[in-house]
């Protein structure tokens, strides 16, 4: 399907290309919209955007099957704060109004999208300034309708692979992948971990070769040293649970988030 000019897909591709030209992996922090409060989430995201190559923003959901305790906790607090899908899109629009131009991807489970209405969600996300979606509970075999609606607007639907992915799953994902592939570093849910899977380099190499797209690695990256190790083998580094842990334990939350990601960015520059 032919893409409109200046689409989200192209902006995502350009972000990885720009990072690659600087001989470093792209940094993509994850943060939950509406956490710790709705206004604070906007401030934190706006603070860390200038040192991010892309951003993954989570739409809270009451039954997050792929999220570990940290992100579940942040989502629950956001829901208690009254966050909704509409407010999440409003937050993105507000962030974009501050001249923040990095590609933004929304991570949402499928049920909130379905309840909102697929076509309406895609149009409203596009108008808010979203470049793509990650829907962890929507397998590629069931994603055709959503993918088509996103493609008409030039938005990417990002798919996942994991160490447990079967050959059939790998083929299904790499045949329809757009923008980049999200490589889950470990089998299980999100959360900071002390070590990374020793087979990760082989998984990344395989996915990159089969899809001819960048591969970004997430789940379990908890410090600059791990980020650097992942940056040596992958095109992007996604860090979320540790970022939320840092924010949760800090009084000056925007500064704490900025300081943590600055350290990660410095480590990536050494790759």
C-alpha cells in the first residue's frame, strides 16, 4: 500500500537511520500515560523527549497480560487518576504542541482500541501526532483490519518476537513488519532484570535478516551497562520498568527520569 508523504512509518525509519549514522542504537524509553498523575506524566515525557530517539507511551489497561509488577502498578495508579483512551490521546496532542518531534508509539492492548472503535482510534491517534501502535495481545494473523486502517494513515503497527517464537510466528511477523521489530529479550513479562539472555544476539540477527528492518530490544534492561550490551547487537534499546522505578522513588521525578536516561544515552554513545 502506497504511503502518504511524511508518514509515521517513515519518521520511525528515519529515527533509526539517524541513530545508526551516529553509530549508536536508538534510545526508546517507555512511560505510562497518566502516571504518577496525569499532569506529571506530561511533564516527565516532555522532559525526556529531547534525549530520546523514539518514545513508547503506554495506554493503561486493567488486565495487562504482558506487563510486570512495575508497569502494572503504574497503570493501576493512572486508571485511579481517571486516565482514559481519550485523555491519553489528548496528552499526546498536548506534548506535540510543545514542539516535541520524536516519533511517538502508543502501546495499547487491543480491548481499549476495540471499545473506542478501531477506525475512530486510528484517526484520532493520527490527529494527535502518534506515529505507530504496539498491541502485544494482537497476533499478526488477527491484525489485518487494524493494520490496513493504520497504513491508510501512514502509521505503523509494530509486531513482537520473543525467544519462544516458533518458526511459524517468526515468518508471520517478518512478512508484515513495519518500522521495526520489537524483540522481547526474555520469555515472560516486563521488568528490570540482572542479566540478559545469552542467545539474544542470535535472535536479533535472525529477525533483522528476515525482515530487513531495525530490531529494538525491550524487557529487562535495567542499567546503562545492559543498555550498552544490547546497543552493541541491536538497532534500538527500549527501557521502561527501570525508568518507572526511578520515577516512583524520586521526589523530583522529571529530573530523575532525565538523569537516568542521560546515563543510558552516554552508554549507547560508547557502542
